[in-house]
């Protein structure tokens, strides 16, 4: 159900909205979007892109990344914070004006409960918080409220303040209303069963209803500070991008979120639409398994990187949905390099192949996702590598099948996309640089392990950057690490995903972030 026109207007059923094509009510924002990538709307459990985005609009965190300055962190519920000399004790002072949707004030006790809850529940995103040494047995002592406005967090080891802040800015750092969660608790689930399909946040929106693979409805939080004149948001699950475009053009939706390059081209330059774009933290990468004897040669790593036509792939295959990015950090992250040292240079690549003793080339397989644009990109890479003697057999499969194969170290080359877990350089440095145990039965299996690659110097560099407490020095360490990784790693980074919100004329204020939980409708307006 959603409200049409104004508070006094009659309710229209969801079915009546879909039955006709008409301009949407002026105080209701209707969005066409693929909504099947979500299993829970409990912020301490949700770890899929769409679910994280919705939670980001319902809940607030202590701090949040600055959407315009990637090296800056802004206060959200916290108005200030400080670190003790020991590097382990961090104090946060909370705003006194923040309120939950219930009208209750947000307190440090709610914040302590929420972070404790994330650790105790130990769902998918919990590691982002628990990596600071918190366990269900010690978290009540290490994260606690001193008074209604003061929260103290004590980490197990000295920690960079910037690293802690970036982790607290992740979706798992969302603050839920303690009283509401515990009142709905079943057994010892801390309200998880209820919060999967309900909300108890202080963000600009509250959850009205969620019908899996059909719709999500959000109502304005009457106590949440926001700059929107919209009273309700209706997210409609529309799988086909062509259907999304048609509905946008006919006025049945205000925003379309999953349009392809060809469809976006049809809207470019049209004054009736506004395209909001943002490069997001999804990197397309070729991983080279070191168990293949030829792929284990550093000269071959570099030959592959110099053989690829990065600009040609971007311009001819994915001009509006990806940009070239050759570092393990996505553009928009603190410390991310946007340098592009590699370009197609067949002569240089052939010289490297000869130096490796492989002037005649070799045969290799490459796994890739079966959905477009990956087949077209894989075919271009196949042709590029063929020019330097690397004969590639393409193996196409569903996303989950490719991931299962790479997780078992059974690939040779693999063309995949990696999405970053949280807004800190360590999130990607950890998986692309660190491998402390390369044995087949290792407990921790990052992308380095999946490609059977271990470099102690690279691991040490990444861990040193993680522990560096000076923010400027820490960024400098990650910049050097990226350059070293480009020069000596079996990963060829190609492209970074760009997401677009195609908005009808008169719809303004939709914001897209580098991570999905930063996509915001807090200031969306309709005129």
C-alpha cells in the first residue's frame, strides 16, 4: 500500500500501480530495480548489495564515509571521537538530537548494544567488527556506554584510528534501537527473526513492507533529519532492463537502476532525464593460478598485462557501465591510485614471453561468467592474448559455478569481479596481497590463496600499512603497495563497475556511493 498525492489522499493498492501507466504521485518515489540480491534486512546480517543499500537508508552509524572526499570520515550519530595514547581505547561522543523512528533518543547504550549484537550474532559481516579482537565473551566489556552520550571501544591491539572508523562506517556498524530489538527477540536471537523484515533505526526511512522478489516500501522517518519532500519510496523488482526503461519513459517509475549501455545511450542528452553516475567498488580482474607452470612466471604475469587492450574493451564493450582501473583498490577509496601504467603493447608483451622462455606461447583455459558483458570481454582478451602466443580456451559458466571453481583452486585463468566488503584500503589489500598459509587446508583462503600465490614481502607490506597509526603515512604505504602489486603479482585488473540511476526530469538528490550501503535517498526530491 502507498499513499497517493498527500496525507489526505486515498490509498492505492500495489496492484493498481502496476495495472496502469501514469505519472507517479508527487510525494511517492517509485524505483525499478533488481531486488533479488537480498536475504535479510537486519543490518547485522545483511551482506548482499541490495539489502545493504536498503539498510543504509534505514539505519545510521557512528560515522560515515564522505561521498565527495574518500579520505574523510564524517560524523553520523557521533559528533566527535578521540583515541588514547595506547592506540587501543577510543571514545565517541554521540549527538543528543538523534531519534529513532519510534521517537526515542539514540543513546550510547543503543550503540554499545548494536556493536555487541553484531559480534554475538556472528553473521556474514561480523568479521568487520570482530577483527579488532572482540568475541561474544569479551565484547560487553570492550564496547560499553559510560553515560547516555559516551561510548568507549577498547580493541585488543593498538589500532589505526582511520581503520577503526572506516570499519565502523560499514553497514554492520548500524545502530538499532535496543528496546525494540529485545522486545521482539525470540529466544537468544536478539531480535534477528523480527528485524529481517522490520526496522528499528534512526535513518531517514523506515521499512513499511518487503515482499521478496516483488517490492520494498519505505516510509519517511518522522524524526529523522532529511532533505526530502517524498513521503514514501516504492522499490519494484523489475528484472528486465528493457522493461525498466519502458516504465521510466512512460512515467510508471521515477528512477531506473539497472539500465544497460545501449539503454543509457538512448537517454543521454535528453532533457527529460537526469543520469546520476558513480564508480562503485566492483573490480574486474584476471586471476592467474600459480599451479599452472607457465602462469607461475613473473614475466608471463606482465606479458598478459601488456597484451590487453584496456581502452578498447572499455570503449567498445562497456563504455557506460565500466571504467578502466588497474589497481587493487577501487577509485573512490582512500589511497586508491588511478594511474594506468598498462596499455596494449604487443612488442613489449612478446619480449616478456621470450624472456620467460615461451616465445612460442602456450595453451591455457579461462573461466568467466556467462552473463554479458563477460563473454564479449573474454573473447576480446582471448584475441589479445592470442597475438602474443597464449592460446586461450574459454570456459563459460554461471557466476556461482565460476566462484566455486576458483575457491577450490581449480582454474587456470579466471575472469571475475571482486566486490569490496568495507570502505578501507585493507579490505582489498588483505585479499589481494596477504597469504600467510598457502597450504591446501589453510583456514583463511583469500584471493591470493585461491591463485596459489604467496609473497612474504607483499604480505608484510600490507600488514604494516594496516597497523600504521598516522593517517597520511598509512595512505602513502597503500599507494606504494599498489604500485608494487601492479609490477609483481599474478592479478591483472581491468575495469571498475559504474552504476547509474536514470531519473526522470524533476527527480533530484539521489546519491550513489562507492559501496552499496552509501547509496542514499535521504535528500531525494520531486518537483
